[in-house]
C-alpha cells in the first residue's frame, strides 16, 4: 500500500462492491457457506471501510465511503436468507 500511496496519493474514496452468494434451501445450507457469505458481504465491507477511514483521518483528508448492495437488500428471495 505504501508504494501505491506514494505514487497516487492517499485514499479519497473507497468503494465496497463485492459480494458472494450461495443458493440453497435452509436445511441444505452449510455453516461454512453461511460464514463465507457473511465474511465477504458484511465483514469485508466493514474492514475495508475501517481501513480507508483510518487512512483518510491519518492524512487529514475528507473522503467518501461508498457501499453498494444487491436488490435483495430491500427484498429477499427464496433460498438466499443469508445473502439478503
């Protein structure tokens, strides 16, 4: 990161736009699949925002954290309760 920051400057904007999904009936969904979806879609967003905010604050800069979400953030679908 330090080499990139030296070349391009500090973080001004951080966009979190990653997501994974497993489609399965509740009774067939494994705990590993559940954990993977939450690790990427929830914890991953948190960790990226946290690191970007720390860097913005350290540099004394204002910035933007932009988080995207699936349409399932508003209405879930069958076989994807962990994703929605």
